[in-house]
């Protein structure tokens, strides 16, 4: 009996955290984040808040600066009527489990490959004035950058796309 308890203790202390925490052994660094520095162009696709279904796409430019542990994303959108809209988002790596992307997010996963990396963030908040779980995925691969926001309304079973930037490096 003592051996069984000891084995369960070892499993829960050593083995289980490897499977429970998907970030185990891979932490995002400032060096990883600096890989997205530069100019980007592409499309923003977003879902209208009115019906949570109608999608729109806009031409988008993005300029990213990441240094000294902080980042800035400066967006430029061209609306269908030709009007240019400017937006800035701030980023900061707070620690190995928290990331600031204009709000404090939990790092749910981080995967690194020889081609780039994927950072998955989650938080409990509201979307369209409804309690929600939000997911933000930032995927950098070679000269491509994709930033995707997904929403799960409380009481529903599946996430839906709120917005997505698909960008290619221009510098």
C-alpha cells in the first residue's frame, strides 16, 4: 500500500504537470517576440457584432516594435468607404504564465518550431456585452503573421471567429 501511495505521489508531482501544463519546457522569450518586429501587410477579417455572423475584410498594414520587454502593434485599416483608421495595441511579457495584450491574458500554450512559434492566450471577459472566454492566437511562421481572436459565449459549446489578421512581412 505504501508503494502505491508513493508511486501516486511521484506521478502527481513529476509526471502529471508535464501533461497538464502544455507550456512545460517551452517558454516564450523576448527574443522570440522580437522576431515579429517590422512592417506587415494583409487582411483583417472580422465578424460584425450585430449578428455575430456577417464577415467583413479590410486591407491592413501593421508595424511592430518589440524591445526591452515591451511591444507596440500599430495598425492601419482601410475601411470600405476609403477612410483610414489607426489603432495601437501594447504588449508585454509579464512572466512565463501571463501576457499583456492591452489586457492581462493567461498563456495557455506556447509552441516553437524551426519555422517560428505559436502563442495561445486565454482570458475570461465579455464580448458583445456577454460573459465569454476569449482566445487570442498569435502565430509567426517565416514571413507570415496571423493574429486570431476567438470567442466562446458562456452557455454555448463552440468558439467562433471574432477577428483575424493574416499578414505578410514587407520589411
